[in-house]
C-alpha cells in the first residue's frame, strides 16, 4: 500500500507520534541549558527519556524545606525564589536567591539523599523538567562528564551562598538593597531612553527578605535612592535612571 514511502513502525503504534514529538521537544529544551552545553548526545537522550514536564503557576511551591528530596528540577522557563524559613509563631523567610531559565533546583539535597534544605516557590509561571533522583544518579554513573558538570553547578551555587553570607555580614542595608536592584535590573530589565525599566519578580516583602531587612527599612532605602535621582518608583515598576550611580551604592 505504501511502497517505498511506508511510515516507520513506531508511527503505527497508538500515541507513538505524540510521544516522539514530546521526547524531541524535551531533548531540544534540555540541550539549550547553557550549564549543560557541549555534553554528549547520549546524556541528553537519557535525560529527556527520564524527564517529566512540569508546569506550575506563579506563587506555587515547588518544594518546601524539610520535604523529601526525590527529584531534581531543570528550569526551562520562569523564575523561582529559594528560601529558608525561621519557623516558630513569628516565622520569617530569608531568600537565598532568585533563579531563572537554565537553573537546576534541588540537586544537592537529592544527590545527598536528605530532606530539602530549603524551599522553592515559583515567582512566575514556570515550565520545568523533573527527573527522579534514582534516574539521575543512574544517568550520571554512565556519563562521567555530565556528572562533573552537575558537580560544578553545585559548586557555583555554594559560591553564591557564600557571597550572600558576605553581603549580610559585611555590607550595610542600603548597599544590599542597591546590589539586589542592580541584579534584578540586569536579569529582568529592559533598556529604554530613560533608563533600565523592570517590574521586579519579587514583591516588596520578598525584596526585604532577600536583603535581610524589614519592609520599613527597604522602603526607606528605596525612597532615598529615588530622592537622589537614581531610581524612579511608579507602583511596582522601577526605573533605574542612573545605573552607574546605583552600582557605586553597592
């Protein structure tokens, strides 16, 4: 019936075409991760087979501190905050970082086989690839170069946490606010004739948590920067009018 143009065998299996398209989509998405660039095709094929696509809305917890760490999450699209909670009746959070496209979440706790050491919550709608711990360990055991690359991702995250501790200990609250704004403007802003404009993915409360200060102290720091002509505040929108001057405040 088909002659030389007969379709491949998998095309005649129920649902196979959809699965093949989904696999190709995951494969192409994972290959776009900058932190994984250059790794062999076999690694990406294995990772795409093991991965499940996870879509969550803004404000949705991905995992909470103390929960079992059964999976690792590769962020395809979106932004999420990582945080620790003080617990108790007056619980407060310390934001440990904001991550976006290309980030790998939950890697340390999963490989260690320990409960989550921190929480992760979506700041925007997110698309992630979730890989169960046992599957990832098996893939890493057969792809040493990929294992080394994931170890480097952990090392980079460790350096970021060391930098955060240094900021909290050695820099003043206004300096920490300036540094946070500079980072958010770099990652989320767009350049216009007036300056760098962005609507922070973090709320004002979350910005206070990220800098280890109260909401009131954050408001004072923002107001001072606005009074000095470095920022313009309009609702949630922030315009960095003088990026060089903001950098000097860090």
